[in-house]
């Protein structure tokens, strides 16, 4: 087992202090709540969103290389299933590898596996609407139903983008030591749904 590479105290500590000051300054003076970061109930730290991660990448001169490293695509079932794992590798301005992050997404996540519809858009095979989960949206009662086979296919590209985004944010938090200030949302509601114009959780059929 190799020994830990202990850095030079005279150079490494000032460098860390400078990096922390820069991160704090960007957070206080440049980043905007609701765009670059947001807050979630029960979380002690703000959630870093993709635009905020991109700001930090630009500020620290980091270049991202994100790839899908693993995938599952099951199309021969009633509701197709797609799952992707992405890795984001970060490089500095000299092209040196400085760290990485991983992220995954699948279409069985609640954000994608269900849709909200008004009563007139319920499928014919729903015999007891009162047994379904409901919500009120803009004065209209909506019902939560599983995603259909045709709709599931449209989510494959969304899942690829979400996995890549999660890997990117993870890498930025690690390399910049941004976890001091931010956390990464793993609930699925991290502001990236709809980046490609799709949002499976949105109502359809006039809701």
C-alpha cells in the first residue's frame, strides 16, 4: 500500500485558501438563486444547478468531457425501460486530467414513470379513478397514471441528458470543492427536466 502524497504546506495551503475565496466570491456576487442554484426543503445547503456548474467550470478554466459509459435499453416489454450511466472527466487549461464525476438516470424514476392528466384524458382501462393519486393544478383535478408505451420511447434522449448533467454537476462539485457550499439533488427534481423540451411529469390532454 503506497503512502499518502503529502503536499508542500507552503504552497498547497495558500492555494486552497485562494480557491475557497474565489468560490465564495462567485457564489456571493455572480450566481443567482433559481438559475444557478436553488434550495430544497430539508436541505441545509443550496442545490447546484447546471447553469451554476457551467459558471464554475468557466471560472476555474475547466473543460468537461462527458460520455455514456453504461446503458440498458429494454424495448420488448409493455412499458420500455431506459437507463444510462454517464462519466464526466474534467481537464484544466493545460489539458491535464483533474477529476471526474458520475451520474445516472432511468425512465422508472417517478419524474418520468408517471404523468398527470385530467379526468377526460384517462385511458379507457381505468375503471376506478377514485383509486388513483390526485392533485389540483390551476383549478383542475388531475390523476396520476403510468406512462404509456409510446410516451416511454420519447424519454430515452431525456434520460441520456439527465445522466450527463448529473455527472457534470458531480464532477464540478468534487474538483472545485464546491460541496462546501452546495449539494447535488438526487431526487430527480433538479431543474433539468425539460432541457430538451420534454417533461414527462407535466399534465397532458388539457390539464
